[in-house]
């Protein structure tokens, strides 16, 4: 799903951070004199529109970068004293990022290109190939970065706990279909704001579309990016993925099928959350599917969606190197009306933590045709908090096992789903409070269910459900379950959507 290893960015992003405020006329870094040109958001949109009218030319890849050894690339670092714009450092090309991008600095409505020189880098066993692969924004006064753009239209943030994890993309094209496309950010313009604040502009080019992007990025604690994207369609797109979020789910302590590692859980995110136009809160736990799977959720004028890491207990991961308990959440909030559409979740099988196998995005219902101009504005929040929660109870644990009563023979061909909900909406309720579970089942039959408070646990209720699939075999697909707690007609919890795959 990406053309570089998820570890490349982490290993490349190390090194010291001596932040300076250098901008214009840095020797060996920016052009002088005639290199300066007018620049604005309007100019960038005009450029993207003009590019869409021309025939697509695939990006040039650096043969020298492809030839480099992976370990050698990891030793090449941007010199700290060449840091620009109050915290920006550049990535060298390497065998994990072989496509050069143009990078400019913007000040007072004027842009000046950064010119490559091997003297900008240090520490390498080999000389860096000409060109830049991307850039990162450094933490003020710290030896770490908080934002990075590298590869295709990928970018990501370390969030509020200084730990990289999942990624975002500018756009997704035909994800989950026969031939996915990966448009590229080919040129960037960086304008400094206040402390740890940058406006980043990007020009996108791809087989089916071009685009102008503006990221107003700031880092008070959590990282917040206000994104404006304007797309120009070269040709029709079957499945346009807006605000795509990409992550990794190998296994957790309840889904260790195929797990070979000693650690109890390995995943960057453990679920998809969304809030509908009507305010319904939905939680879909992630799974490592036995075969590629696409789920679709109605989301007209969706309020928000994202991939989250709800489980933040170190003991559940036991990883003191990758720190999966600190991986950030990424929450997408549309600005203005996006209209009719759906949130889609695509996942494919993985047996490694180095492969991003999950992506979520919003896709419009209306056909996306050649010649269209589309605009999508939204806010991205990279945080350890869970933006999807409110007073309603939320699913904390989901287990699947053999159906039937403990101690008795299991029900052949059936599975038991067990879900725990926790939340303030359950305060003061007991077995006499007439709390029930609304359970809907697709491709299966509900055999038996029960709802009750967990003894000795505050505001915690459990739902159990025995389910039998409508047909046997993996080709029949999973049993899809939709459930929530209610009292009378009032919902007490978020809605849980969970697929149960054949054992």
C-alpha cells in the first residue's frame, strides 16, 4: 500500500535538532536573485488546473538512490546547522524513497527553491544522490520531529506522545480494486508560522487527477492540521478516497491467528470510529482478515471518522522499542458539507508489523468524472485522546470463541461473541433496569443472547451472543454483527460493528 517501508521514516528521522531561523539566501541552500517567484494558494490551484490539462508523465526515479544499500542510507543526515524556516530539515533520497521532490520556502508571498548540495548532509558512508525525498519538522529544543512528508502523498505525525505510527495520504484512488493508483506530491512550498507552526502547500500529480493542497499545521500539544484540497480530474475514478488514513493491524490478544511473535499484541490502531450526521457513534474493531476485505458504512455529511488506538496499556503490548501503546490516533473532521457518501475500510492479510494493511477513507456517492473540480476541506487531529467518545458507553473488549454454555459441549458450527461496554451512561443501572441489547445479524442467525452488568466492575456491562453463519466456508464471508445497548428506545452505548470469521 506504499512504496517504502514503515520503518524507513523512523530510522531516517533520527538525529540532533539544533533549530535555527534561517530562511532566505542560505549559501548552498536557496537560489538567489532570479530564483524568487510570486506564490499564493490561488496560484497553486491555477497550476494544478493547468497540469490536469496536460498528459500525465510518471515521476522520474533516481537510479542512484535505488542502488544505495539500506543501511548506508540510514547514516545520511541533514546537517543541524542548515535547518531552515524555524525547524525544517530535508530527507535525502534512498532506496526506500527514490522519487525526487522540489521544495521551496515561502516568505511575504514570494517563493524560493531549495537547491540540492551534498554539503547539506553529513555522516553518510556514501554521498547522497542529487535531490530531496521529503522533509520533516523538528520539535523546538528537542532532538525529535513531529511531522514528516515522505513518499507518494504520504505524511504522518508523532502526535502528542512523540511516537510515529499510522499515516495519512493526500488522496486514495481505487483502493481495494484491481489497480490502485498512488498520486505523488511532486513539489512543496513551506511557510513558517509561529513556534511549531507551518503552512505547507503541495502540488499533486497522478494518472487520473492533479491537486492543490494546503496544510496549516501546528503543534501546541496534539498535532492539528487544517487541510484544504482542490482536485482536478483527468479522467473518471471508480473509487475516490478522501482523507485516507493508513495503518497496521497484525493481531491483538483476541485474534492471534497466524501470530508468530512473542509480544501479546502488535498493531498501530485497533479500530475505526465514526460519528454520523445524526450523531450515532460507531466502532468497528480492526481485524487481520484471512483474505482482502472491504467494508462500507453510510456516511452522508459525516461528522468525523478515524483510525484509533484505544488500548493504551503497555502491559498489553510489552514493547519497549516500538511503543505501540503510544501510537497516535488520527481523527478526520470535514469542514463544510461533503454531501452523500460512505466511509470505507479496506484491509488485507499480513504476517508482519512492517506492512500497512489497513486504510479508511470517505468516498462520494456521486460518480467522479473527468473534467471535474472537487474541493474537500477538513481537519486532521493526531492525538492520544479518543475524539469519538462522549457520555455514551463504548466497547472496551471484544472476544470470539466457541458457542454454548461453559462446561458443556460447544454448539457445532457456531461462535460466541462477547462484548464489554463501559461508560457513564450505565451509572446506577442494574439487572432490574431493563437494559437490553439491540442486535442485528447479516449472513447468519442469532441463536441466543444475554445482557448483564459485570460483577464488581463500575459502569461495565457485558453482551454475549451465540451466532451461526448462514453458509459454511471462508468464501461465504464473515457473519456481520451490529449491536448496541439501550433502555427502552434510548441508546446507552455506541454502535459496535464486528465481523466474525469462520474458525
